[in-house]
């Protein structure tokens, strides 16, 4: 599809090759960035944050891996362990490194590997600095949950705060809190869009005010008071009032601990808050993996194709682009060990399919996608999809029979009561709908997280904290991980913790576990 068919505006040819061969320098990167930016803005209509591009070594890329792609982070032993594992696998040839890493920040930071060829540097600029960047800035889920202009400053604050805590209270004490908080960070986020977006700058100010207030209000005489005698048991009405006071049930366990754990010191609450807020910032990422990578891959494919059409890169560079993209979007079959769809492959295929349906639909497309079929606005349709959907709803809305056929999708029914597997959805009208619903359900974030809530607390008695895990189809928590995490939770709470696993449909108690805090 030519540029003129995609949009009314176009970039003029005749400016000559940007480079030849594999070697690059910073002048070439600058020229490539300018040419790519011109196509991205004038032809594709992308709207991006300001870009900051940094070229790093393979060892620095490994270091970026250990901190979730962020340029700064607080220290923790798990990061060093992860770095050593990645470095060992890389040196032995057991894993490769990404060509780039991009950060959802403002300015948007893209890391390029210095080992890349000139073509790969151009490709990853198109992929990361424009594809991912546009998606970060315009997708509604990112807009609701993240503030890219503040994340880097907050990470710098977090690193400094935890470093000062280690100097003041000792590395072992800080690690004890971090270990438990990291184990619980999957249960430390708010999952409903009605929650207020984090004001990271305000968080730094609030932490400074809290420390100043603690310094002014500390009085050592309080520790000389005699212990309070055990109170009388609460009546049912009082228990209900207490539950309302604590906001129970509460799904955000780290938030509950930060606010109500009776034995935590103020600095420990702040450390828990830091882990919780960083986990919250990354909460949208897994819900948008398919769309984010599909968008970036489609953008870089389109931009590199236009550079070749305009004579800015030669045939050799374009063949290298095709080879790299083909490797990235390879989808292995279920019989080749693949247990899920490659997000690059399925996302890119769906983006291309949407553009095709908008420009050259078949009768089948008109039946399945009447809202977009033949609208002759593929770019507007794609930009709308990138902005308004997450993976689950995107698949449910746009996965077409053609893509299902291309990926040879079918659905198996695995009933443990039968000695066989049943193919219960094939390539017919009903089968397409069933397959699409099943694929969409695999991207439902509620299926990834264990549904665990704080349901009760005996705050005036033995201070037992009670949690409930509502299971899906009798799937209990992995025993070893559950016991270790429950032990960390008990240490943060300071008293006995009880976890009950309950069948979500029948309400039947399936298992009960408990742990005591370390004295």
C-alpha cells in the first residue's frame, strides 16, 4: 500500500540515501531520526512525547533488564541475581538481547544497542521512539494510570530514600521489608479505573512532610507507659463498624498493610508505599502487550517500507529490515513447544488486517466488521484502536476470520472425565466466534491475578489478619510460593495471618493456611 493511499500528505523523494553498509555514526542516527520523524508525523499522524535516544553496550542493556527497563532504581539483591542470570545466559549463547528498550516516560527514553547495524538503529528508532512512544502517549489505559513526566524523578527519590534507610536502619532490616513487599506487589495494585492517578511529585512532598512531622512529634516518654489490658470482645454491630472503618474487604494488600499494620515503623510504611506505587505504575503494561508490540511493529514496518520507496535506504537495508521483522513475528505452533501467541506476530497481523479491511474488504469482512470495512481510513481506524482498547477488548473487536485461518486457530475442550480431547471450535461461523471469545479471554487481566482480599481483622483481640482467596475451578495457590509469601505477609503485619481458599462458585472452603510473624 503506497503512502498516497494511506494519507493525503506524503514525504517527497529525492533526498538521497541516508547511509550505506552496516556502519553507523551519530550523524547517521540523527539523519535517520529526522527522516523517520517526518514520515511518522506527516504520513502516519503519530503524536509522540519528546524523544531521548541513548546508545548503550550489551552489558548496560543487561543492567537495564534487571530494573524493568528503568534507568534508575533502588538497590536490592534480586536485581543482582537477575543480572547474573541474564549475563550468564547471554555469554553462553542461551539468550539474545533486545535491539532496544523503551521507557514510558516524558521525555520518552529509547536505548539502542551499540552493536546494532545502521539499518537496525533506524528500525528500532521507528519501532520504539515513534511506535511505542505514540502508544504510550495516546492509549487511554496509560493515560488513566500513569504520569510519564514524573516517573523518573520518583524513581530517583525512591532510590535515595531506600539508600538512606539502609544507612540508618541497616541493610538487613530494609531487605526484610523489601523482600516481603516484592512478594506481595502483585496484590498491591488498584485494578479499577476509578482510582485516582498517582501524583508522584506529590508523593515526594508528602514523604518529606511526614518525616518532618515525625521528627517534631517524637516523644520518648510514650514507651514508658504500661501495656493496655485486653479489651472486651466486640459485638456484631461493632465488628461491622470496624470492617467499614478499615474498608474491608480490601484487595490491595500492600495498601492495607501500609495504612493499618500495627507494628510497622514509619520508614517501613514508606518503603511499602514505594514498592506499591511503582507496581501500580507498571500495572497497564501486561494488559497492553499485544497491542503495544503490534503497534510498534506495524509502525516500523510501514516507515522502513516508505524509506525504501522514497530511496532513502537501499535494497540491502530493506532486505535486512524484512529479515529482522520476519524473525520477530515468527509464530511457532503448539506442536513446536509454543504455549501462547507471540504478541509481535498476532498484534502485527491484526494491525495489517485492520488496514486491509478498511481499504480492500471482502464480503466476509463486511459481515464481521461493518463499522470499518471499506471506510478508506486505515490510519484513523488504527489510531482509534491504539487509543481506546486494551488487548482483551481489541481481540474481541478486531480478530477476524482471516487472521484465525492464517494462524490456524482452533479450540480444544479438555474434559478430565473423557479419555480424549475434543476439537469443539473450527473454521465455521460459530467456531470463529467461539475462538475469538476464547482468545480474548486469555488476555483478560482478571485471569492472571489471584483473587485475594483482606476480609477481617481482629484489631482489638489477638490481631489476627484474615484473607480469602476465591479460586477458579478449584485451582489452589502453589504451596511453596504461598507459604513463603504468607510468611512475609505475617512479618509485615506483625501478628498471625490466616488465609482461606474458597471455591468462587459454591463458597466451599477448600483449604486453610496460617503463618505467624517472626518474633
